[in-house]
C-alpha cells in the first residue's frame, strides 16, 4: 500500500461519495478565493477543512491543499500552523501525516528555511516525520550547501531513532563530500552499516567522487581502497564509478592509469558511455595524444555511440592546439552534418585559434557564422577578435568591436583591457596604455599582475625605468605584491640600460622576499649580466635552475 492511501473499507459507497463531493466543492472554493481574491482564511477554518480531507482519506487532496497553503500562507508562522494541526486533527497518526506533508510542501516550494523550522518543531508536538519529507529536506540543504544544517538534521534523526533508508545516508554523505569533509562522510557510512543498511553503488560512487575532487595528494590510493571495499561487499563498480576514476587519474596527470582503467572496465563487462569517451579524449588531447583521441572517436562510432557536442568541442580544441585548423574546420562541419547545435565554446575555440594563427578574416567568418546560428557572442568571443586585430596592428577596428560589445550589453573585462594595453605597449605607446589603466579603475575593474607587468615591460623597453618603477609602486599600493615576472621585467630593463648594480639589487630583493627564480630569471642573469662581464652577487643561487 502507498503512503497516505485510503485504507478504510467500512464507509458505504454512497456516504463516501456525498462526503467527497462536499469536500471537493470546499476545496475548489478555497483555491478559487486564494487565487482570485487573495483571501486569507483563518487557520482554524483552513485546518478544519483539512481535517475533513483527512477523515475522507483524500490524501492527494491534502497534499494539494498544503501546497496551495504554503504558496499563499507566508504570514503564518510554523508554530501557529502546528498549533492548528494539533487542534484540528483527531489522532496523533493523522497529525503526523499532515506535519510530514507540510514539511514536504515547504521543501517542494523552495521554502527550505520554513521546512527546516517545521522539522525542528515537529518533535515538540510529538509529530513523527518520515523519509518522505526528511530526505527531500536534506537534499535541499545539500543543494544550498548548508552542511551545518544537514549535520543538525542528521543528528536529530539519530536522536529520534528515525526509520532511515539508504537514500537518507547517501544524501548526508553527498553533502559532506561536497565540502571536503571526507573523513566525516566515511564515519556516516560506518553508522549506516550499524543501522543495518548496506552501502550501495551510489554510496561508494559519492565517496569516490568526493576523494577525486577534494582528496588532495595521493587521493587515488584512497579511491583504490574504496573500490576494493566495494567489490568485497559484493557491489560492482558501474560506468559512473569508472568515469569518476578516469577523470580523477587525468586530474592527477596519471595518463597510464587512466588508459589502463579504460581497458579494465571493458574487461569487466562495463561498456563505456559517451561521457567515458569524452573524458578519455579530453585527457588524451591535454596530454598531447591527439592521434589516440581521434582513434577513440572512431572506436566510439563503431560501438554504436553517437558523439555529442562535447565530443566535438574536445576534438576541435585538440586540433586547434596542434594548429591543425583545416582539420578542426572539417570536424566542425561533421558536427553540423550530425545535426548538433553548435555552442559558444565550439565557435570561440576556432575563433581564438584563427586569431592566434594570424587568420583574422577566417576568425570573423566564424564570428558571422556564430551570429547566423543564433549563438550569442560573449566577452571571450570579443576578446579573441580584439586580440587578433591588435596582433595585426588593426587597432582602428577595435573601437567598433568595443561599441558592438556595449550595444549587446557586454562589458569589457580585465582580459579585454590587458590585450589592448599589451598592444599599445608593443607599439611603444605605454603612456596611452597607462590611460587605459585609469579607465579600468574608473569602471570598477581591478587590474591584475599581468596588467601591471605588461605596463612595466612597455616602459622598460622604451627606456623609461622611472615610469616602470612608478607602475610597480602603484601596483603595490593596490595590494598586488611584485611577483617573479615583475622582477624579471625590471631586472632585464635595468640590464638593457647598463644599470647592472641596480639590477643586482633587484635580484637580491627578489631572493630576500622568498620568490622562486625561474628559467627566465636565470636566462636574464646569464645573457644580460654574466655574458656581459658582470657577475651578480647571488652566490649559491645562480645554477639552481631546473
């Protein structure tokens, strides 16, 4: 029998029909008055009517009534509602059923705070709630990342000796994993066993996902341990398990382990899904194994799976990284032939690749295709195009794009300004670039290290070291400490002007601040200092570059 189902066989059919008709009329009137006149009925009247529904065992109507009440009765406190339930309902069982449905209605209507308060107050009135309301409440709290409340609800359920099911525990475990509280999530799984419930594949997958995303160094060793426990307990890993682990291995930059696991899952009779293939192709492309990624696409097609837009995005991205733009364009054509809707990601990838290749005309053709397909360009699209124009010295057209951005309601971001500042600095117009920095600040954008370092580099190349140092001063006043790139730019600038002692002082300042000298630093020291007959005073540091 379903929960809240009519279980009373004793009333005559005629009496039941008369009662049902009266209740139906009352129900329609109440809903109509709420909707049309926004009438606010007294709690006593409403819950008296609710009592009639319960006595008639019309539980779907009770649910519908409570949903309408929750949507329209914001001015009633949870305490007053519970008091009305206590007064109007004739048995603790009926009261508990109504309270359970009320909590569920709060949760379904995204009033989680009221649902939580109702959960807490239910115990004060002796109402017993069920998984039908408590599981959705926990689920909403997890979605809101209110993990403190999740723990409070869980502890209270334990105290009340609640009739848990596996979903209850899985929801709590999921919430804890989302915030990285993996040890606590494990404890909850052990408590689950103590309550006589066995973890299922969802339980283990949730823990595996938690460790893959939040586990830190050595996380995959822990994941392997979870999988071993899982199989010992007779729970077979499914495609989600393997997908999560493959993603985890790629995140750990362990290409061999990911490939091995991909083969193992098939030996175990678990067939890769489109997501599996997408993960593998993405990982292979990121590791420079484009040929293997393309062969996986063929394998995928031969297995009867249809690539989706993510598949094409991954492969187009891989081809673009390898400057195989004709092949990337052909892949885009294949996606269109398959009837797939091209995304902004797909088109932006190609626009960016064409711009970097100096093929701005092709980039603008792709931009026009984007507009024809009804795909809205975003700030990233315009940044690519602006970068392409700046790279070709066609800065006059940049103003048109900036105006177009504004017309579309898009605002230039830090990257947009950095591209334009870099272009001006490369043209020897650092003073004009400095005005763009002021514009950034005026529109509320916070320049980043790249902004300041590019400006310093521009001034240094123009031989204006004083202006470069002023930019550094401005940067540090705004809370950005000089980083390794900053010092590299300044040291090289001073060396180019023959100011070796000043460059050496900067080098020592860099070391005193605990900054790591990178390959570029050592190249500057070797080429601009040592090879020109100046030995810097950085004993013990010069030859430690990796």
